[in-house]
C-alpha cells in the first residue's frame, strides 16, 4: 500500500512517460543486453517492470484491465524475447500493460526456477 501511495503522489506531481521509458530501458539493459544476468540483476529487472506496471496503471486509470495468464516456466531466451519487444511508441496503453505483465511474469518464473 505504501508503494502505491508513493507512486500515486509522484504521478500527481507530473512525472512524464519518461520515467516509464527509463524503467523499461533499465529492464532491457539488464536482461537483453547481458549475456547471463545473475539472480540479483534479474530481481532489479523484475522490480523495474513491476514499478512501470504500477506507474502505467495509476497514470492512465487502467486498474480494471485484464491480466494475462500466468507462466509456469520460462528460460532466459523467453525473457529476452518478450522484454526486447516492449515498445512505448505504440500508443495502446492496455496492450503495453499486458506486455509489461507478461514480461514480469516470465521474469518471475525465471527467478523461481533459479531458486530451485
């Protein structure tokens, strides 16, 4: 709840889509541009994607948007593929939200498999 409150206040203060772009680029640089990211780096990418999802939901009122189905297992190639396709220029915020959620879910499954 605290994260939502902090994020809501930063949205109200006029943060632009630049913050969202920076978060997505951070996740891309960790996952896509690194040959074998370690678990801590994957967590950083996961947090960047989670924060960008919250930012997008609050900024554009997409609270009730449907969630994609959960991912049971994933590998690094899946994560790289999905994250490299994230694009802010499409203009469809609901599709971007679904894509961000898919990327987050794949990273979550990848992190879960690394814990085993």
